[in-house]
């Protein structure tokens, strides 16, 4: 009997496989992910919400992308995600999200007044990588953060 966890695992495998397969069609591909190492530490949204947020599969997604990309010879880098979705990718001004999927830039001189929020964040992450801000995290302190758990749960990529 299949459980909801089996269904989630299937979705993770399908999505991560599609990400890596797409990257194979790009010349000199590099997959750039947000470094979510300590994302859970500052959370305090109450017992119920904390439990739900701690269940997010950051580590599992990172681990699956990482090992599938390594099998294909595609490098995986991480960048600091801090405020990646808050800044305008065109001018850098701090904007706002009137709706979940929409990013608005308050700078009247900027060519971009409204943009798809996730695409805006992804462009900021790509720009950070292109500007040399990528890095690798090494498992050093035994904590259970997303990136560290992912390294322990997936086939080793080093």
C-alpha cells in the first residue's frame, strides 16, 4: 500500500531528474542552489507551524539533485539565499510581493515594475553565482541542518 510519503518521494525523484535532464541541454551547465544550511534555526512560528516547516524536503531535494548531477558530470554550487526574493534583479532595489507569485519593484526609474516573483529570485541567485559568490559547505559540526543531512542521506559526491 502506497503512502503519501511514497508519493512525495516519487515527485522528488521526477522533479530532480527533470532538472538534471534539462541542464544536460545547456552548454557548460552549472546547477546553482540556495545554501539552506541553517534555514531551520531561526524559525519560531509556534509548535504546529514549526513542525510543518521542519518537514520540508530541502535536504532531500538538494541531495537528489546533487547525486544525479554528479552522475552526469554537472557541477552543483550553492549561494547565500538571503533576500534573494526581496531584491529587484534589474536594479537591486528592495521590492515587495503584493501576491505570492508577483514581485513589484518600487523604483520608478527601473524598467521592471512587476515580475514573476520566483523568476526574479532565481535570477538573483544566478547573478550571485556569476559574481563569484558561490561556495561549498562542508559537514563540520554534526548539526541536522538541511545541507548537512542531505550530504549524509545521498550517495557521496566527493
